[in-house]
C-alpha cells in the first residue's frame, strides 16, 4: 500500500509543475494587467507604462516565471501587487474558511446522498424511490446561489436561526463555527448530494443483481449484512469517483457561495484578485487549489485500493 | 461579444444591484431629511460597536500607495487629512488649522493644529508633515506623486507647527487636494518602516486598527486621545467587506450590521423591514459617462458630439436603471458644488431632443447616420446603460455596436486609443481639477483623442491660482463655458445619489457633502 501511495505522490509532481506553467501562461492570456488598475482611475497611457515598469511587469514572461517558481520552491507564495500583503498570509487566512465550507458540504452531502441512494436502490420502483429520485433531480437542477438566497430569507431573516453572513473560526467554538457554515454548506452541497444519491442508487441496483447477493440471500443472511457488507462496499467505487470530482467542483462553487454569505475564503480572494489583475495572488490561488485537488485525487486513489484490491496490485 | 440594439426590461433589477459596485462609494452634496424612527430621548452609547457593511477592499492601508479613490472612505477612519471640505466642496481646517498661498504663488504655508497626534503618540507637527511630503513626492512607488509633483517641489519646516511648501505650479487647488489621499499624514515611525504600513497603518485618524482580515473584516477602536472629541461617538467600528448588494441588506435585516449603502428598490425593502433609510437630496461627485475618442469615427465634429448629447435620454436612464437615484445633467460637476457653472446655459447639451440631434447630424453631413463601436465593461450596469444609449442613438440614425469586455481591458483599450468610445463611471474626488485635467488636456487618460482648445491649459491653470473659493468658482465657470463651446468629448449621463439603510437606533447620520458616508459616520451616534 505504501508503494502504491508513493507512486501516486510522485505522479502528482509533474502534474503540479505543468499546472504552474499553465497557470502562469493563462494569466498572460487575461487581457489587461495590474498596471492599469495600479495606475489609478484617470491615468494616461504613459503613466500606465511607468507603473508597469515599476511593478516589473515589463520583464520577459519567462524571467517572471522562473523568479516566481524560485520563490515558490522556497515556500514563498509572493506578495500582492496591489495591497503589498504576503500571499502566504492571505492563503493562511482564507484556506480554513474554504476548507471548513467544503468539508461540511462534503460531509452532509456524502451522508445524505449515500443514504438516499441506498434507500432508493433497495426499494427501486416504489413510490418513495420515485419521490426521492424526483428530489435528487431538483437538487441537480437548482442553482446553488438561488438556493442560498432562499435559505437566507427563510432561516436567517424570517426564522432567525442561522447567521445570514460572515464566518466564525473554529477557535470561537464549534457551535458558532458550525452555525455560520450550515446554510452555505447546504447550498453548496446540494448538487453533490443529489449526484452521490444518483450514483449510489445505480451502484446498489447493479450490485443487487449479482449472483453473490442472490447467494447471500439464499444462505439466509439478514438484510442488514447483505446491504452493509456485500452491497455498499461494492457499490462504492463509482460513488468515490463522483465524490472526488465533486470535491474539486465544490472549491469552484465556493466562489459564488462565499460572495452570497460574505465568507472570507479562497473564492472571495480569487475573485478579487482576478478583478484587480493581481497576478501573484491568482498564481498562489491556483497552486493552492491544485494541491488541494491533487490531495483529494490521492485520497480517492487510496480509497479505490481499499475498495478494490485489484487496483492495489496493479 | 456584440449585442443587438434593443432594450431589455429584465435588466433593470440587475442594473440596480450592479450599481452598488460602481457608485456605492460616491458621495452626496445636499443635506438629507432626518431618519425615521428617531427617538428624541435617546442618548449616545459611547461604548457601542458599529458594524458597517462596506463594498470595496482597500487596495492598500498605506495611503500614499493605494490606487483608487474608492479606498478613501475606509482610510479616513485611520488617517486624518490636512484639510477637509464642506457640502459645497469648499476647503475647511482639519489637521491644518489655517493656510496661506503667497501672493506670488511661490509658497503655500500651513499651520498645524496643536495637540493632534498620530496613533503611536507622535505629534502631527511641521516636521512630520514635511517628511510626508518628501515621501509622497520622491518615493518611486508613490501613487500621489503625479498629483503633487506638478505643484509642489519640496516642503520645509518653518517652526514647530508651521510647514511651507515650495511650489513650482499653481497652488490654489492644494486646499481641496489635501482633503484627499495627498493630505493623509503618516506617523514618522511609519515613514521609517514603510513596508509595515501595508498591514500596520499609523495615521492621525480617530481609529486604531486592531485586527484585519484583508478583504473581509477590519476591526477598529476609537482612540481616546483623538483631537476631536465630538467625532465618532462610539467605541468600536467593525468594517465588513460585503461585495454583494443583497448580502449587505441581508446582513442589515438580520441585525448583523448597523449601516450599509443600498441601491434602487432596496431602499423600499429596507423601509418595509422597519430599518431607517437616508437619501441625499442632492447628487454626488460620481457620475455615469460616455467617453469618445475624438480621433476616431465621426467624433471630431462638435456637431456630432452635441447631437449625441441631445439624443441621450438621461431621465430615462436615471429612472429606469437607477430607480431615480441618479440626477441627470450634462455638466461634470453637480449643482450645489462650487465647480458647477450656474451661469452656463447647457440646455442644448442636456435636454433630450432627438429632432435637434437629427438636425445637427444633417448639418454635419451625416443625415444618414454613422456607425461606431463602444467598449463596455462586463458589469451589468454598464451594459444596461450602453443598451439604452444604443436605443437612443438608433432613433436618430446612429448605429452603436457594443463590444463587451472585462472592465480593465475596456479601460485599457480606450486609454491606448484603440476604442471609439467607452461606457463607464467617474468616482469623483475632493478637487475638481483632477477631472478637468484628465478630461480636457491633450493625451490624458480620459482624452485619448487629444481634444482641447488653445485656451484650455490656461483656463485649467486659472482654476488653480487662487485659494479663494469664489475666485475658483468664477474660474470654473470660465472653464465650463470653454468646454461646452468646444463640445466635450464625454457625455455626462447622471450623478449618483447616495442612499444608506441602517438600524433604527442610528442617529444624525448625514451623508451630505463630497465626503458622503465618511462624514455621516463621523457625525452619527447610536443609542444601543
């Protein structure tokens, strides 16, 4: 297993390198540069060029890339062109917020999605299967930002149960932390829960038709052992795949949800830096998110090996 | 991306929401009515925490290195300026108690307020002010050097509280310029460690920054030793960054904030939720505009520019897209502001008159109209304004193609001369000269076509010769007369009208004057 994990980690290194290259190239494809923003609102073309030189943006791209990579390898994510703040500090402030939001969203969507999927798979064709399948269709179709606004109106403004905006760090206590995350995590994780429910249902239906399940039933095994031991584990592989993909997608989805709930996470930071053409922050964001996705993929690969020993051997 | 010429009704709501991003930081001129629900028996809670829902993240906490005027509302809590301005834009004492421009215009001498200190306890004296000017003028990263360098050569200490600026340009605008970023003084300790200012601001303002999560939350505490004990009668200020307009109102309705800017129908929504609202009676210095490159398309001809002014239905834009919270007008400075020309008859430019527009186009030999392409930032408010104008122009035979793109790229394309026209906004500032120079001087940022007149440079300089506000007003009247005789290359659409909503226990909030909500926050108090 250790060799398997080591191979996957080594395989991630060239991916990370290629992503840094692409991220750097993409930044140059974005029209306009930070000098236009930094030069101020009424700046002339000459003034913008002066500022461009001051900021070092006139240097060849390759020089800027290697300077950035050199700093990156020494653990320095750079400094914001606009605010002068350390990007590492900005990331340290933002990562816990987005990580909290994503983890809570993943947790509830995994639990609820799996339960719905197993239930509908076991009772396929029943009225409750059809009702829950319709619900998951709704979950897939509903835009997260719209759901977020509805949740705020209902649970914050009308019932006053949860805060409408803001974030409380875990150091303030578990309850304040969770109360600020429930609504955004619910809005963010709805599509994921629906997707997991769909995949779990399909997996369960598929597994239930296998001979070994028929054999287990014929042996007289109790239903909870048939479901718990023989069905869910074998139905889990496609679910894990979806889970991995959704985990990465949730980071992207957090950009909008963080705006609606005024959460100071990576999404807010990324949006602001893109609008300001603050390249070093954009690049730091891409590196951090890439590492996050690579870690998720690694965990998914490891879980494949757990669920299916053939993967381990290959 | 090209958009066909049509009006789209559903755009209205989106336009109003987007307007907050663009115009929320703008200020207002005329006084407002008292807030509803004011309790005459209420007393100020000096230990209160006020939570303000802000829009813009400060680009830097170092006032001499920030890049946008949108920073200033926040920075004013931390950094007092040398001067301030009243509701008409006239300068008033602040850190500087008095000032004098030498008769020959060679020096500008300020006497500092006795007893004012920086947050670290250092005195705001002549030496500190001179050191600040030294930095603003000579630091290669200074973003205020371009404002000061054409006027000030150096600063020297006369005595403990008197500082003299040695001038190389007309100094009449200094009292209004110093009410803005260029007048924000940094403690000498901060000047010695300038890198730290980006995160640890050291100003002479009423508040000390205790904690900051950049882009999210700034926690400030009022200084006990602040020189003006009547200002900011509350203990703590939590400044939240809430970019989304709906989020800001949600936070207010949920009781999570005390006060925030609202736009369009949000005012009615706030009132329906038993919140107080304040709308300024006059317009702000910020405005929506349509800029033309006079070396492109048919814009070199004054008759064409005038025709386009007459073709634009400003009232329709103000009512439809801004819910009436925008005051139509053709002049760049609103009524009530000292630089507005009361003497100028601008009716032929400001009145919606499609017939006149067609006549002018026929006179210019363009009876069959003409086509051009305007670059439009991808924010919905700009697109909506552009589409209404597109429809207006189509009525008189002008075809306006829209090229929607990122805001920075749109601005860049216009400034470098590769775009015919640009739809956008102007944020305003405490000195009108910055706009005049940018819009009417050749090859400046807002005038890539170089449209000017032989007298223009002299007239702009004339607005900066005297510190007497009556003299400056007269000079601006002359300048505006020349501008409209020339035919400006910018169509001013309407000036924003600021609106705030807050909790019913907020008292004496008045966003009048060019400083807008910043002044309101200074004067207000809360009873809970």
